[in-house]
DNA sequence: GATGTAGGTTGCGAATCACTACTTATATTA
DNA sequence: TAATATAAGTAGTGATTCGCAACCTACATC
């Protein structure tokens, strides 16, 4: 078996590291969740999450820096600042929901509100991986394709004894 | 070891907070990614990620505590320890891939290897949210349903000025 | 003008991270 | 068998970040 692997920790080449660079800090995902739930103001986030104010200020600034939130001063009340999800921020929804579903499935979560389709109020499907034709894919059915080479994913490598 | 920090909110008994409790620390997702890529040993993780040894030891112990990795001593070489993904750990794949895809889409990632269907080597679909019948859902088509009540998601609240 | 509100910043102790050296147990080699 | 190498950690040490509370500034309201 080839020893070809991805170069982990290489920020230039790894989307996961890049995502974590923006979202990997403590509270970032909870802030995003609050934003998805319609919160827009510093004091709202602070009250809802119970996060320390300096930490919240730092996180919001970072999320704005990364283009996940957009910061706008409200013209009707110049004290107020609106933090709104950008398209980039909103596109984190599948990742966030996948994480949330995982937590619900495996954690001791009692009764969380469920994400439902607005049209029929039926719960959405669990987030899963799908082939180009829509088939659901399991771990064993996946590979990395790296410009001509193939690497097994999730497989066991022999111990070189 | 364990939780010296306060828990993230207990935000509505939220699955997201629960997931972050297990996976929210620095390096956890990168370790998981390495595990998905077939790494099994302490030294492999350490060399690949360049993470400090004490931090790695702590993270691995935590992931084992949370049932994401399973720790087994290798009988053929009693120095070696195998860290393997559990079912719970493996079920983080959609969340991880969603994060990764987001990072690839929005970051300045050059050329990552692509996840492909093992059967036809075609790239998998971007992770997305789907209704019970398989329709793709956008943010505007979603609501929280909370045992009887409905909460708008992503909507604007009125400024109570 | 006085008071309240929104969105921060500052200081400081506690907790965590990261770098390096050390340890312990096992395996391999001479 | 002794010497050396390997695997998986621990321990000591600073640097960094977190979290709490108090404070500050601009604006709005009374």
C-alpha cells in the first residue's frame, strides 16, 4: 500500500485547517448559531450566550475579518451595530447542522428544537455524504483523488513488523 | 483531566454545544482528519500534525473519553497503541467534510485532493441540507420546530426602537 | 443636564497552549 | 546479554488565551 497521504497541517492545501482557522476558536460556532437564529447585536449575543464581553468582542471582530459576519452601524440608532451573516457565513449552515445533528445523536440531549422544512414542517434529513448521482455514501465507499493518484480513506494500514 | 472550563452554555440543551464539548478544542478536528486518513499511532499523529506531544496526549485521551476514538494496545508490539475511529467518531465524517468543503470554497486553497465515490471516481456532492423527500433546502426554507411552536430561522427581528 | 443604553476596552488572575527534555516499557541489534 | 532504538507518553517552563468585573465613550432619552 502506498504511503501517500495528505500533508496535514498545511494551511495552504487543506480546507479543514482553513475552516478551523476561521471557525475553530471557542464560542465561534455558538455565535454563528445565534446569528442563524436571528440575533444581530452585541448585547443580544452576550445575553444569550453568557460569554465574556471581551471574548465576544474579539470573536465578532474575527468573524468580521474572515467575512463571515458583516458589521454595520444602524442609521436609526447610531449606538447600535448590526452583525449580519454574509453569504460566506450562511454557507456554513450545512457544517453547523451536521455538527449539531451529531451532537444530538450521540450526546445526552433531551429535547432540542428540530430543523424542519418550512413547507411541510417535517424534519430535515440527517446531513450525509452523497455521490454525484445522489446515492448516499458511506466511509468505505470514499477515496481521495489527488490528480491521478488514489489514497484509501479510513482503511487500516498494515503494521510493518 | 476533564472539564476545568465552564461548559458552553447548555444553550437550550443544544446538540451543537454538545458536539463542541467533544470536538471544539484546538487540534481535535485535525486529529480526526488524520484518523480518517488512516493514521493510528501517537507518533504518526505527532509527526504529521506537528502538534506538541503533551497536547496530543491530552487530545487523544479526550477523544477516547468521548468515545470518538478507541485505544487499544497492539498485541504484536506491546509498545504500540492503536487509536481507531469508533462508529461515533466515524459518524463525524459529514460534519468534517462539510467544514472542509466550506474551507475549500471560501479559503484560498490551491489544490486539495477531492473526495470521490470509490465506484466511479467522480467527486461527491457538496454537503447540503435536504428535506425528508430529498429536496435541497436553503436557509429561507427552514424553521425550528420546538414542540408546538415555530421559530423563524435566519430572519430579521424588528428593532424595538 | 442627568440618566440610560450599546458596544466596546482594560487589568488581572486562572487556565490552557506550546516547546523541550525526560521517563518508562518494550523491541531490536551487536 | 548488553547496548541501542522505538513508542507513548510526562514534566517543567514560559507564552498565550480565557473569563470576570470594572471602566470608558458615544449616543439616545427623559
